[in-house]
């Protein structure tokens, strides 16, 4: 049975509706899936309806951008429930996105790219609007051919049109998650900018504060890194999870359940995640 615990829909920066995403997951053989949109739970209900029809076990998730002592990282939170205090804490994050998107558009205008915030919102359509939608608006202008190209040229962290946005601290995200018996997991550690020696200490500190897992099996990780991260998670006594980070066909070279072709998330990841619930 295929497992994929990291998927995006058009509630954030994926291109498929939550229902279509579940249908594609089913076609890919997925039996356990998690929808993990950025800063929003808006897609979960629709995904749950279709997942139920297709016999997919759906885990409610979300992906946050957090920081810890100036180190930026993404955090996946699993077993979140719409309507509660955790969801309320996401609203200021989406508002922070709004402010930041307008600043990025202003920068782009200053650089001669004539897009408006309305163009960006129209590209997004969903609840959580971000840089990928700004990229889509620039592509619609005809100036670029892919999100990747726009990120490389303008929007990457520290890039010419990049603007920082307000983040939740990793500690706050962890404690808000544990308050509702949800499980916080560090996403794709390969994107954390730290010397390799620093990972161990970071993971240990956050585990002391309640971290429940590390996303070891991710599309962008090499097999060697996946194995190393599984070992680290084992040593810390937390879950080694995994998923593709699929954003829709053609958006990134990642396929549901398979990543770049070599991804295989073990069922043990789901068991370990469930064992972390309520800890
Ligand atoms: P934001 O959340 O608005 O800061 O946008 C960051 C998101 O953009 C990430 O979470 C990815 O989903 C996406 N992203 C980052 N780099 C790239 C890239 N090179 N190509 C396409 N999407 C990207
Ligand atoms: Zn994304
Ligand atoms: Fe991420
Ligand atoms: Fe993601």
C-alpha cells in the first residue's frame, strides 16, 4: 500500500482541488494520505469526503513556516481538526502572507514587472496565497515559463524580489500542536540551512519541547539522507515520516507517492505517527 503524508491542494499552492488530489492519489495506489496545505485547513473537508468514497485513510495536516533562533524551517502538523484553537492561530499567518505578497508585488513593479495583487489573488483562488502564485502571475505575463524559473530568478529566499514574512516560532507551533493532541514534524530537513553537525542539536532541542517526528522520506532527499534521518529519529524516539510534497502535475518533478521515482514511504511511518498522538 502506497503512503504519502505530504500533499498540497489548491487551498494553498497546489493546482488540484482536494477532491481531484484524492482521486489522483487513489490512482497512484495510495491507501494512507495526508493533506498538508500551507497555513490553511480549508481543503480538508472536501478531501475527507472524496477520500472516504475512495477508501483512502486521510490524515488531517497542515504545513507551517517556522523559525528557531533565526533558523528557518517548515513544520508539518498532523491530526489537526478544523474549527478549534489551532485553526484560529493560522489566520494571523495568512494575514502576514497578505502583507508580504503586497510588498513583493511592489518590488516587482519597481523592477518593471507589471502585475497587481489582484492578478496574484486570481492565480491563487484558494485560502492561502504565496510566492508560487506570484510566480504564476509572472508566467501569465509571458515573462517566464515555470515556477522554478521565477524562483531561481526573483523569488528565492534572499532573491531580488524576496520579502520575509512573519513566522511562528518552532516552539510555539510544537506547543500549540501538542495542546490539541496533534503531532508536529520537521518537514524536509534538507532545506534547513545549517551545517550538518548542527542538525543533531536542533532536533534534540525541539524533541525536548515536544517534536514528534522528522520527515525522512521526502522527494528531495537522497536515499542516504533518508536513511540518516531515519536513524536520527530512531535515536530520539520520534517518528520518521515521509511524503512526496506533490503540488500538482508539472509544478515540481514530484509524483504522488513516488517523488522523483525512488520514494517509498513505509507503513511504519504511519504507525509511528499514530503512536505519537496524545504524547
Ligand atoms: P511561501 O510559502 O509563499 O513563502 O512560498 C514558499 C513555497 O513555494 C514553498 O513552500 C514551496 O511550496 C514553493 N517553492 C519553493 N521553491 C520553489 C521552486 N523553486 N519552484 C516552485 N515552487 C517552489
Ligand atoms: Zn507549497
Ligand atoms: Fe515545505
Ligand atoms: Fe510542502
